[in-house]
């Protein structure tokens, strides 16, 4: 029987710990790939290979409806593309915490977010493979 790949984003995969988020912003590495800025660091405190958080600036988007929509699009695009990253992290026995910050100032289309999230994930995979 063939096992099907599941696309999930469980509660355990969400970066919710205030302590972990503060540590990520203080000591984490970062890179930008417009319209995202990604903060990441190795995280041994987690049971999951990757934990992620998503943020949108209230300076650029005054309405919470717009911020929430962008975060929803980002989470959905990540959920559908994270399996390659999970596989690489499990293979290298690494655990990563990452925070995606949306930098754009226009409401994006889903296709744009999906494409850019894929590029970010490929870059994270490359970084993990280089730091073995």
C-alpha cells in the first residue's frame, strides 16, 4: 500500500513560546527574500523538526483583517511546501525555529506568496545542508 504525503500544520509546529521567540529575535540568523524577512536558528528544545511563526507589520497594514489574511496565506503556502524541509531536517537530525515577517506594503495574491515561500524554503534547505 502506498503511503500518501500529508500536508498538515499542527499546533506543535507553531512557534508560540514567548521565550523562544525572544531568543530567536535576539540571537537568530536572518536573511531577506522580498517580501519576506526570515529569522531562524537551531532549536534543540522542540520535539518537531521545524517550528514557525508568522507576522505582518501593522505599520504597513492598518486593518487587522488585512494582516490576518496575509498571515493566513503565508501559513497555507508554508503548509503545502514544508515537507521537503522537514525531510532534510530529519535526515540531518536538526531542529529549526523560524519566523516569517512580511515586508511588503500591498495586499499580495496567493500565487505570489506561494512562489516566494517556496524560494524561502529552498534557501532554508540549502542553509541546513551547508551547516551539517
